C-alpha cells in the first residue's frame, strides 16, 4: 500500500504496513518500485486518483 499524502500527515496517522511516497515524488519513486508487484494507493479524492493514474501508466503501460 502506498500513501500519497504529505509526510507530516502520514506521520500523524497511517495504515499498518503502508509506505509513504508523497504524490509529488511518485513518478521518480516508480524507478525503485517492483514492476511485477501490485500496489494500492491509500488516499481518497483527487490526490488518490492522481496517484492511481501515475501507477497505472508507469513506463507507458496501463493496467487492465
């Protein structure tokens, strides 16, 4: 699970076993994530939607 909120909000409260990759750094972090793994973005609303979009379109590929 990836939490795309700012670090301060993540530190205040987050889901168990969740990693924090703030949305503004998610594209760069894709290079370090396992391409064969599935990820869940934890955050409702626009930020979560954008995070899901970035993950779905990593390396020019879309998930099905």
